[in-house]
C-alpha cells in the first residue's frame, strides 16, 4: 500500500448468504491497529461501486467519485476509487477497494497490481475458509466424542448402582 501510495485499501468478502459484502480487512484510517476493524462496513450486493463490482465481476476505476451516483461515503469523502473483484472459479468471493483524496489518482498500473493481488488472494481466501471449516468440524467432532464418553460413563454408573445395592444387601443378609 505504501509503495502504491494508496491512502486506504479495504477487502470486502461476500457473506454466506451471498447478499452482502462485509469489510474483513483494511489498511489506513479504517484500521487503526493491526487485526482490528472499527465498525465493519456492510454493503449489499449491487449497491455502491463496491457492490456493483461484485455483481458485474468487473473492476471499476473511478477518476472522480463526485460524478458517480453509486459512490458511498464511509469515513470521509474521497475523489478517486478503484474496486477490483476477487474471483474464484468464476464466482465473486469479495472485492478489493481503494480510495484516494486526489481526483484521477488511480492509473492502469494500480488496476493491474490490484487485479494481480485479487487473483493471488482468491486462492488464499478459499484455502483459509476451508481450513476454518475443517477446524470447526474437528471441534464439533471432539465435542461429540466428549458427549459420547460422558453418556457412556453415565450409562455405566446407572448399571453399577443397582449391582452395588444388590451386593450390599446380599452382604447384609
């Protein structure tokens, strides 16, 4: 981001419903501390420049946001915007979005770089999501195994109590 002289850069990912893009990562004013996003932005699919890019699967380089009615101001108005879809197996999974306070800031060079980053990110995002699903399934399996062990122990205790009582009564007899 520093090398490209970007003021901010945000990654939005499509939620499970496929209806909203949710801000998942940011650099700049929207991300004051690493790994923390203040008030993540949610953009409905098709709304704004970012939502339009996700819907059409086509990058958009906006030289003057004041002339584009789709432009949504989030933290402060900026004059240029570049939004690139993140596509995996012909499905949009997110959008990389960058805004700049200078009109006409973004050039074709910026577009090509962000398209490359989007292509590389797509595989990493899909892999990370798959790993998260595997971890959740492993956690669920562990929980089921723990519950099964508790149930077996309870069943064993239920069998032992009458047996113990019978032995005690026999001993007393």
